[in-house]
C-alpha cells in the first residue's frame, strides 16, 4: 500500500506575498544564517552518512509565508529506503545489547544538544512550517521533553517473575525491543512528532528509519545531525524523504521492519494498517480527530474563552487535537459568541518572525482550498460567518481567524477536520444532547469540556468516547501522559510510561531444574 504524499503547491502569481519588505528580508537573513549553522543538513541520513538520492533527484522545501525556496533535499524512494532499513537492521544487534544506562546517556546528550540549539531549531520550524517563532520554540521544548523522559525510562524497562505452579520451575517475563521501526511523521509538528516516536524506540533498544513530511524535512535532518553529535551510533537513526508511496511500500514490505508508527490522516493510516498485515508488523497509529469542545452554562466564561482560543487556533488550527466543534449551551450561546469574537479578533496574523504574531500561514494552497470548501458548504446550509471568513490581505496561504455560528451537525465543518483557523459554534440544551453530539463521529482523539460542576466533570469525561479529555484547559498534551485516540483516531499510545511498551515484545521464559532426574 502506498502512503499518500502531500504535493508541494505551485503558487500562482495572484498569490505572491504581500508582506512588508523588511519581513521578507528578515526571513531571508534567518535562512542564510541557518544554512551556515552546524545543524543544517539537506541530505538524507543512511548508516551515519549524509547522502543524496541514487538518481540525483531533488525536491524543493518552500517557506509557506513567502513561497521562497529554502533548500533542495533528496527525492528518495524504494532503493534508498531499503538501504536505510539494512543499515538500521545491522545496527540493531549492537544498539540493543548496550546497557540501558548507556542508551540513556546517549539520549540525554541528544536532549542537551537539542536544548542548546533551541533557537536555531525554532527558527527552522518557523521557516519551513510557518508557525510563529514563540510557538516553534515551544515545540522544541516539547519535542525535547520526550527525549529527556525516555532517556530516564530506558532504565525502567522492568520484567517480571511469576510464581510457578511447580516447585522445580522458575517463570520469567522479559521485555525486549521489537526491532527496526519505521516512523512516518507529519508536517504540523516537524520535531515533536519525531521525538515522540524515536525517543521510546531508541530507549528500549530499537533502531529507526524516519520518513518526515516532504513539506518539512529540514527540522528532522537537523535533529538527526544532533543525534549523531550526541554519540548515537551510525545506523541507529536513519532519515529518508521524497517519494512517499515508494518509501511507505518499502517499509511495509520489508520483513526486517517489525513496527510501523504513523501520525497523519485516517485514510493513510488505514492503508498502512492493511499493508502491515503482509508481514504482520506491530503498528501504532495517531490519526485524525474531530475534537468537540463543550461549553456548559455553568462554565467560567473567561476560562472557557481562553481555553477554546488555545485549543482552536494554536498552529493556525493545524493540529489533530484542535477544537473542531465548539458545542455551546443554548443559554450562553450568544454571550459566549460575543466574548469569543472579541478575543479572536485580537489575534495578530503574519509571518512567524514578526513580534506579536500568533497565527502564521496555512501549510499550502490545498489547505486553504479545503478551508474554503468547508466554509462554503456550511454557508450553503444556513451557517453565518460572524468574524473572518476569507483569505487574509497578506496573501499567500494566510487565512483570517474565523468564527461561524448556527452550525448544524450535517455540515462538513461538524463532520470532518477543517484543519484551519475556523471555529464552528453549535448549540445544545441538555448534557445528554451535548454528549451525543460530541460522540457522533468516527473520530475519538481529543475532547474538551468547560464546567464548574465537579460531578459533571466526572460524568461527561467518562461518557466521552475519546482518548484525551481536557477539563477547563485547552492545552493538554505532555510527555508524562499517554497520547492517543480510540475508534478511527488510531491505535496505541505515545508518551508516558505506557508509550515505551509500544516498542517492546514480551518474552516468557520457563526455567526447569536441570538436575531433575
């Protein structure tokens, strides 16, 4: 099965940037400085060597704020991926045989290097992904936290002793690394989605082949360079990018790859799940969401507005846990809409290097067109735009922060992820109705509720069919808690003590008495 690849959009002359010239010049200056830094890489990493594609093909990495080409990277495929798999397989035996303490030290050094290069990594994320620099720096800290956490967890992969049923037997349970891991990551968090997978994999003795998004590969390559500097041996971490279907097919077909971990769309996740059956691989999937955000009439309005703002507009609405549906009690609907609008209209849109900007561009033209189609569907069915609702005057892929009222459950805005800065407001009357609306979806990743009633907190949290629930809080992800969904939002968990189990196999050993006659 192939892995769908996001195509780099061709930007028409009508969408050329309208940003102030100092802004564009500033970004060009940042790009030039980064290219001269010790962490900048623009080739793939296989067996500890920085390599081009075998046929010399390349693809462009563009700045979504300006359309400028940042760098050319190799357009790799099946052949390079098989090389990377072989490299990871060869490194597996020696890496897995290291003591947990030795692996822990390597990961800790990697964490230290990421944090010491926080500013450069943040700039690189903003340059190729578009999110504001402050937010990008937050991602660096967040991403690094997984490396730090699993550096510590490496020393806590415990086995077990089972009381035997016979006096001359001893029963043991061992935990061993699953093997070579294929990690496929998205563009919206180009560092954190890698560290969240590679951290636990390396901690327990696995090796990895990482395929970052073709839209944002430079952050992955910089992180891999720091891994080498940290002393992580050649072949333990490999990075390939380019022809996503071919890379995905190679990872799925290889019997040496024993696990696939993927963050992305549900459609692609289903293809990977089907493809993994051929070699019966372990699989972890963190797929799409349709997060409800329920605001009850007893909620603190200021807390609710602040929480929904964070849950909806972070990363320009381009996260799988973004509040996709804001479900508000009828009694406070108008009041909430007014207060929320006042907060949203103060959000400053612009390029990520401009002070005060909290919303950058969408990743590409296809993302903007998706937002426009969802909005048009809602308007044709009776919804109303009370704020925003169109492309931003900055041009390119900038879009106005948008609020839509009178949204119904049959509209695309309520049925599917918009993955953009659009907040649809739905109404409810009873608690039971709110829960029904929230659960009426195939997705089950994240949900949010705002209430001051403790009993309701427990009732609704338990009734929501989601892997994550935030109560009076819009930002809930942390390295110490399990992250993942139910229903068609995925399988498995990332982060926390539970996350490392995704990369371990259980082995039962029955030890008999060798002196028994």
